[in-house]
C-alpha cells in the first residue's frame, strides 16, 4: 500500500496486491490486519491502532536511522499510539527498527 503511484509501479512484479491509499484513512476493516510494516513513513497512530487485530504488531522501520527525513524514535511512536504497547527495538547497519505490540 502506498499513496504514490510511482512507488506502486516500482513494486510491479514483486507483489500480487498493490493498493493506492492514504495511510491517514486506510481502506481496511477495523481490527483486520495482523501486521503493519511501516517503512519510512509518516505516523498515523489512531489509524494504525484501528486496523490492527488483537495481538497484531506494528513493524516500524527507519531505513536510514537517525539520518532519515522521517525518522521517529520508538519512544515517540509508542507514546503516540493509543493504549499501552510493548516495544522491542534494534538497529541494523545504519537503519533502525522496532516491533510494537498492543498490550491493552
């Protein structure tokens, strides 16, 4: 899923499903998604919380780590998400990632 048609065109042949959508209003049912992989994107915390199924996880990835233009520390992501979340985070190369799971 991406807002940019150009990004979706670049995924041609790599994914069976490509959907052009705005992450601030995802075309998905409430509590219907097991995993959201958010890679170098703006954070829409209420919408992420709405579509994640119970036990679902958010995979938050900053490919360029601290130097990326959309970098957010995991503490900021966690604080913005409604409810209580448990996070596991790490770095790989120059990037960073975290897996966040809602606990309440």
